[in-house]
C-alpha cells in the first residue's frame, strides 16, 4: 500500500501574493512569526526538544514558524520557568548578498 504524503503550507500561497502586492517584495513565510505576526529574525534555532515543547504549549505544531520572543513565551508556558537567553552568533557568517 502506497502511503500518501501530505504537505501543508502554514501560509496559503494567495496570502504570499497579497503581501507582495502590498509592497513586501521579499515576503516569505519564514519572514514573519505565524503566532504574533511580527518580523522573524533571518535565521535562528534552538534544540528541537525545546522548540517542540514550546510550540506545543502555544497550540502549534513542530512545523510552526515563530519568532524568538514567541518561542520564549511557549518555553515559559511549558516549563513553568523563566531564564535569561543568550544570543550567540552561529558561524560561518554570510555576506549580505547571500541573504
Ligand atoms: Zn512571534
């Protein structure tokens, strides 16, 4: 029996077209947070076990695209703890033209 894979977009393609019409030429589903609607940082990560439990606490799935601020909210919800987060550059740094 062949298993069908289902691919779900978190943003409907029409939404991308609409944002581009509004002048957000670089609009991409990962450029904004799907929870708060704020701008997402270009690239970030956290250990998957932290991410998965945080998005679950927010009522989202591990495929969710969220900003670091919303991740922290989810982490506090799921852990009941708060902490100071350290932002550390992850090399290699990339030239601006590769963004
Ligand atoms: Zn957010």
